[in-house]
C-alpha cells in the first residue's frame, strides 16, 4: 500500500535507509548484513541515488518522499526479489 500523503507516514526521526531497511526486515526477513545493499537497490528502482539512504524525510521534496514510500511498499513484493 502506498499512501497519497507520504509526509504523514514517514517518521521524521528515521533516515530513508532505516525506513526501507525496516520494511525489508519485517516483510522479507532480510538479514541485517544485506540491508544496505537491498536498500540501495530499492532506491535505484524508484529513481533515487544511494545517497538518499542517509537523509531524513524533511530533507526531501514531495516527489522524493513519494518515491521512498513506493520503495518501502516494494520491499515485500516480487519486484524487490528480482521479478518483473
């Protein structure tokens, strides 16, 4: 599920990487050792550079926040696992 208003669903105290990594752990059971690689791969899938993993939501534009929300939603899908 991707909410229309990512401002209200992204925790401002967590980085983008933590937010996506948490979804990967909860939805896919991704080991902590692989979280960084998987998070960066998801960011690339939604058109964001890997450097966005270290920023907080208040540093993003509305469109970038929406992309983070989409990456988080993709964390548990076949698309995240390499499917089409």
